[in-house]
C-alpha cells in the first residue's frame, strides 16, 4: 500500500460489496477504525458509503449502521431497493448504487489526488479510467483471496493500485472487548447451602478452570 501523507484522499464504498468481501474473509469491519486508519495515511477529504435500503423495512439490520455512519464522519448515500420473488419463489432484493457512486466520484475528482474505491464490479472500470484521465490516482480495495475472487480482472488491471481487503483486516477489524474478570465464588459451608434448584443444579462446589 502506498499513500502520500499530503495527498487529498477520497473513499467511496459500495456497502454491499464491502460487507460481502469482509464476511467471506471471516471478519467484521469496524468503521471507526477504518476511518481512523485512512486519516493517518493522507488528508481525508470525503468518506462516502453507498447502500440500497428497502423503504418499508423498518427492521432492516442496515439501518442502525447507516444511522451511525451518518453521525460519525461518513457521507451516507442510500437508494430504494427493489424487492421481488424469483422463479424458485425465493424473496430477493436488488439495488444498484453504481450510478450514484460514479457521479460523486466524477464530481469530486478535481478536488482529489487519490480515489480509494471499495468495489469489485468490472462495470466500474470505465469510471476508474475517466478519473485517471483527470490526473487522479485510483486504488481499488477488494479481495482475490476468496473462491471465487470478488473483484473483476478488468477493474484490477485498470487501477493504479490494488489493495486486498485481507491486508487491511488487522487495522479495520472489529475487536471483541474482553469480559471483566469475575471474583472467584466463595462456597458456603455445606450445611448452609440450600437445596439445588434448576438454576443451580450442582449441590457441591464446582471448580471452573480460569
């Protein structure tokens, strides 16, 4: 990975692609860590996250994430998704945000030195080429460490730099918080212990390995 600390950097994320790639690699993205990591690499001008949402789905698991991103340094762009039933009778959701992403990249390109594109669709190759023709460096973030790879060969070849998401994982993975250590239980004398209950099935103290 190569970044110039003085360059003006813009991050543009296909949310569905980033989610799918990270899950296939076996980790969850910590968006706070992601933002902090790239702020340390260059002068971060814009961080945009694009996703499609079902308008009537009040309980979508995406909504809490979208709300959090909007309050924590991300420009969130949403688009109504289309729900349909396929030939096998399965519920499907479709929503392509590439037009919105491409328009924003082209609009901001004159104010950027480096565009970081979290995406893998080969249809975006022409966008990358058009931005490069304006003198802007373009890096693509996706992964080739899954079967199959999640980025098209055309997009990888067009990019000035390809960054495998797996290489970013140590810096942007959601870290588990270690539980607080609990004080060791002091068993009461046998004569003072009440009869065992379903919630406390063992009459005698049980030693739990540390």
